[in-house]
C-alpha cells in the first residue's frame, strides 16, 4: 500500500470516530502543541523584540565545522563589497575583571563593532551606542553596561561619562542598555577593534550579523555574499533559526516527536475502543436470546 492509499485509509478511519471523541482529540492535540510551542520559546534566545527581525541574518563559515565564525579579513571584505545589507557587524566574547563596590569581579564581556546595537535595534536607557571612532586602537577605552550591571554599580543617572575599571584600566561609560533581553547576556560591552595586522590571520574569528535591506530575500543576499572575495564559503541563516543552538533544536524535535507519539497512542486507543464496541454490538445482534431459544 503506497503512502496515498495509507493516507486515504487513515482519513476514512478518522471519519468513523464520533465527533465528540474527535473533538476531545483535537483539543488534546492543540494543548500539547501550544505547550510545546511555549516551551520551545524558552529556548529561543530571540523573542522578536527587535524591529523587523526577519531582516536579521547570521553569516557563517561553511568550512570550519567546530568554529563557524567569520575571519576578520573576510568580515571587512563582506562589509565593503556587498550591497544587500543595511548594516553588517561583528561580535565576539571575552572576560574582564570589573571593580565593583564589593571588589574586583570576573565578568563576561561582549566585544562588538561600533553600531552593533543600533543595527539590532536595541534601546538605550542612558547614553548611546559606540561611534565609528570607538573601534580604532587607542580610542577604544569606552564601555556600554547592561541595565542590571548599571544597577549593581549604584544606578547613578549621571554615570554616562564616568569611569569604571576593567582589568585595572579606566574605561569611560558611554551607554546603558534598556532593561530586558540584554540583561541575560554579558553585563559589559566594549568595542571590537579590528587590528590591521591581524585581518588576514585565520585565528581571529567572529560572529557576524547583518540586517538586510527591505525586500531583499535570503537567496539574493546569498548570491551577493558569494560574489565577495572571501577566503571561504559563507552561508546565511535567518536570525530566528540561528539563535537556537543545535542541541536545543534536537530537544525541540524530540519534544515534537513525543507529542506525535502521544497522539498516535491516543488515536490508536480510541480506534481500538471503537472496534471493541462495534464487535460487542455485533455479538448482541447475532446472539440468540435466552428467553427465546432458537429451535
């Protein structure tokens, strides 16, 4: 029996299910589906709070399986040679010792190219995003704080322009991000400086995110990226999908499989009950009555 015949048989069997029972199954399926969706949203690090999130894409190297970041040199080529992006920015991670009221504390830090938060559409509670000059050597001693870190440092409304110590060196605070999503990430952000002498070094790899121009499709952007003179093949992926790590995608698919399995068991159980009821009804129709035995 081919797939189409099996589908027709399944539909025929479903039509035999009484409507009240079928309604219960539908409600059950919807409940499981909604619960699965809400649970999966907990894994998505991208709740859609940015403006026009469908325009945001992640650029990945197709060569480095373990490290899918883009090299600094390729990032520069992509930014200079492509025309499909409103903006293109890079980021990486680091660690700093920040001096708080409780003493030095080791914290995670984001290193981003100037304009990263502006491209993403992040709102600022105080101050502003990095300007292009902040990404040059010698002028990069500036910092942006997550709102939660700003509160830990005293929540001073006049903190913009003040100095904090990172690794014992003074950094000027130029911005404080609005409370929300970024409070779950790195509490401190500093400029990512692309040093000319390291642009061609494959070891300096970064995460690259771009915002497409309105109306540009992924396919058009991919073709434009392929025409750039980069050292490796670079692929594009929508930000919504890329923000879900592979292991979490596996968990989500596993959950969907469990939902399908439970629905299959429920449907089979109902079908079995209907079969038993049908057989019992048939036996009652053909069985001789004890009051009127058949001669």
